[in-house]
């Protein structure tokens, strides 16, 4: 059956196998279809195991109660409620969960409910797995425990066992992010489960009350003793402070020493005096710079500031004179420009201008002297205050050591007084809490007796069993898929080898089965007949007896490939090879040659497998001469040929009477070249059955004489890596390979390996084009000497 294409361009023989970087969904779906049956078997096995588990596992009942950690219940006993941060609340809830799981609380429940004497609690029904675990623990305890000679040891052992069972069946966990704890207990008896859950809640609340009362009692006793000691120390420290203050004369007013107050006042006055001195010095420097610049510059360029007070009047006088000076100057310039500088009025104005200049400069000198005196007075006052501050600071430094010691005594007294007040407050709070004990937890959901079993959950167990079975089946299928290293489809051939795929040859069974004797194993394990003389020839004539079958159609695809690629070659020499022995290449070669001869082509079939001539052993007649005799020159090759009477197929057998080690030299030597050259002239096709590529080099040696090769691989049995390696090693054969046929294909399973949309999924639609029916067999003695 043809599924191949025949490009005429040159091919790269062996590229590395391409691998996609993306997930191939079609390949995954195809793999899932192939392994669906295996996954279903595992799912069924898982379901059976789940049913068995439900049958042998006794039911368990769970009773639950919920406890709220509510510290607001103590608001009547406390004046102020502390707020807890999120992390503190989490830690508090987790701590309470661990208290619920503690052995101390479990012992209280065991004693309260007398569980150490309850046989239903101590020896509940168990599953086989639980029985095995219990037996193992008992054996371990037997070898690790010592003798029990002490009185009451048996009772203690029962209590210890009951505590262990109680903790195993208990579950305490926080409900979400709330302050609620869900407490549940699982037992085989629903009434027992409910009573233990309720007893646990009561024991927890009682333990809370007892713990609060004990802690408050111990704190009160300790605080009372501590308060007496703190009171005495605080009073003693306060007395030492007052005695030291009186002894060193460190009197204070308004909480501050007198000397400190005086020093503070003098510092304030000194700061003001410094500011006045700086202000007077700035005015003096300003006017002094104006006077030093000369009379003309002082009048023309100096800017006279407006001063407040006594100096302000003088400044206004100067400014008036300067304004008059500017007016006279302007008039003088106007008259000089109009009447000339020698005009009497211009001369008079210039004299008046000079007089004003002298008056202004004299007034500036007087102001400068006045500001100098003012500066000297401010400086003297500043120096006096600075001296007073230094004297008072020197006096205060003498009492610095006494003040340091006084502050140390005051700090000590204050610390002791603060500590005393704090402990007094705690003592009062503890006394109130002791007289008003309230648990900071309450039950918000009372446990009842369960009415239905909590485990095993039938639906969940069965569903989980099926799911686990499916997962196990998927894993087993994945392992099988990863172990898949063989040729299954034409895509495998094209992707791995980059060669033409010529089609699938269905597996031949039934009347065509070949059962050659084990003493003479042929290369072709497709044929294992019971009688070599009557049945074996049939498997070499499948294409002739069933010319309309899918087997014959695939061989026609091989013929088409050879005609297309070798269309310019007369007397085509085509070699049939495989990588491993027993892949069926002999059967394929013989049927291909028979099909060519039946179609009227002159065809010569040569058995060139001189190590293991399976074709020659499969003939109905046992030849006594063949290819070896022709190559060594004992006779002409034409006289060693046999002819099929029906198809006129000429067969040159190989008669090997002893093991030969130089077969590669025979089929590649000059004699073989001469034989092939003569056969080209007499036949249209020369079909050569060659040895496998793996064990011997005969096919490689024959490669120069062949026009093309057909590679036969067994479907689902020939490793892809091995074929690729063999063709990479034999580049000449790879370059001349016309294509690959997959032999012994299981046509029913083939569709499972093809991708969706591939030709393998439509094989059932091709059935109407094939006729798998055998024509009448000719006379078994169909061979005759050429």
C-alpha cells in the first residue's frame, strides 16, 4: 500500500532527527489513543482496589465542637483591654491548639471519662493495614519495654495507651483567620466520639480556669512581698535627696537654682548689649567712610540714611542742604549753557554751591563724631555685662559636682518610686482577678453524636481509586511511549531518515506463514511453514497470487519509485537490503521481482546473500549450482538460473555448501560486475537480495554495481537509531536508496500511531480498492532450468 512521495531532487542522506520545541498536541492525542486501553485497565484495577478497601475498612465517626478564644469575657475584671496585633493573635491561637493536643489535657479526659477501662475505646475494629501497624508497634514495645514490678504499673500502662489512642483520634485546628478552634475526635462508635469531644471541651475550659487562677495566685503572693521591699527603698532614696540638698545649700525656686536664674538673666542682657554695640558700630563706620572720601565726594556721592531719634533730625538737615545743593547745581548748569560760565549769576551760584558743600561736610563730621561716642558707650556696657557673666559662671562651676551627685540621687529616687507605683497597680489588678476568675474561652458549637460515618467516604474513595488508576495507567503508557524507538509511520521514516517512504506491507499470516525447520533458519522470519517444499514458495508469490491486494499495491509503489528516479537507466539494478536479519527483505524482494515479471517485464532475481541464502532455501526445487559457481568461473551464470513457468521470472540462486568468509570480494569483484553488465542487456530489472547491513559488509561492497536500493524495515521492531547509524556509515547506499518500506505492518494498530488527519486514519476507506483474494495456485513444480 503506497503512502510515499518520490521527489526527483537530490536528497541529503542522513540529517539529524528534528525535534520540535513546541508541544505537539496531535502526537499527544495519538499517544493517548494508543495507551487508552492500558489506562482503562489500570483504572479498573484501581476501582477494584477501592472497592476492596471499602469492604475491609470499618467506618469511622467524627464529632466536632468549636471553641472561641474571647478575651472580652474578662472586661469586668480588667479596667483596660489590651489590643493584640495580628501576629500576636496568630501565636496565641496556635499556642492554644498545642495545649488542646497536649498529653496533660488528654490525661485529664482519660481520667474523667475512664477511658482506660473502656474496651470499645481501647480495642476498636481495625482495617488490615491498621492491624499490621498495631502489631508492629506492639512487637516494638515488647522488645523495648522492661519488667513491670512496680504497683500500679499496669494501670499506668493502660492510661498511657488510652492517652496515645486519644491523641491519635484528636484533631484541633484554627478556623481560617478567626479566633475559633475546631476540635474533633474520630472513633468507631458515634456515641463515644460525641462524649469524648464534649469532655475535651469541658476539660479545656476547666484547665483555662485553673491556669488563670494559679497564675494569679502566684503573682499576687510574689507581688505582695516585692511591694514591701520597693516601698522601703523608695522612701530611703527620697530622704537621701533632701538631706544632700540641705547639706550643700542647693536651694531652688520654681524647680530651678537661684544662681542659674541670675546667670540666665545676665546672658539675656549681654545678648541685647551685643546687638546695640553692633548697631552703633555699623552707623559709625558708615559715616566715617563718607567723611574719609573727601568733601566733594561726600556731598556728591554719599547716601545719607534716615535715622530715628536725635540723629534723625541732623540727617534731615543734611538732606535739605543736599537738595538745595542739587537745585543750585542744576540752575548753574542751565545758566552756563545759555549765557556762558562767566555770567555773573552763574558765578554767584557756584559760590553758593561751594558754601553749601562746606556746610554739608561739616555736618557729616559732627555726626560721625556723635556716632563714635555712642559706639564707645555701648561697648563699655557690653564689657561690663560680659565680666558679670564670667564671675557668676565661675561661682556656679564650684557647685557642679554637688549638682551631678544630686541629680543622680533624684533619678534613683524617681525610678524607685515609679517601680513601686507600677507594682502596686499590678498587685491590685491581680487581687481583683483572683477574686473574679473567668475563662477567656467559650464553646460556640456543642459536639453532638454523629449520625453518618466520616470515613471512609465511598464516593471519594472510589473516585480517587479510579483517578489514581488512570494516573498509573497514564504513567505506564508514558513509559511505553518513551521506550518507543521503532518505525511506525511514514512520518517516522521521513523525519528520521529524510528518505522516501514507499508504503506499508501488511503482515502475512495463515496460509502464507513460513515455518522453515529450525536447523536451517532463513533470513526471512515472515515464512515459517511446516513443509518447505509445498508451502514456502507461496510466501514468495503473494503479490502474484493477490495482484489486487494492498501488499501488491505497495510493491507497485516501489516499482514507480524506481521508474521515476531511474527513468534514464536501462536494465535497472535494484538491491533489497535491511539493517537486521529476519526483517522480511527476502520475501519483499522475491514478491517484487515476481510482480515485475507478472507485469511482463524481463526480470532477474539474484540471491546475493551468500552467508545465509534464504531465498534459495525457500525454492520448491533444491538447486545444485548457483551464483557462487558462476562467480568462480565453474560455469556460465545463465546455466545456473531457474525460470518460473507462469511469470517467466528468472532466478539465480545461491548454493552454499560451506561457510565462506570472503563473500564481499565475490559479489563486488570483476566477475560480479561482468554478470551485472550482461544482465542489464538481457533484463529490464535485476533484483538483488543482499545481506543485512548490520552483520556484514557485502551490501556496501555491492553498492557501486547497483542503481538503487530499497530498504526494508520491520514495523514496530527495527530501531530508528540503528537504521540511521547504518545509513550514515554507508553513505553510498544512503545516496542510492530509493525509499523505505515498512514490512509486517499491523494494519489494525497502524491508525493508532498516525497523527490526526494522516493517511493512517483512512485505511478502512481504502479497503474497497483492494481484493485480498488468492488466485489459483499453479503446479508446485513451477521452476525449470533456464
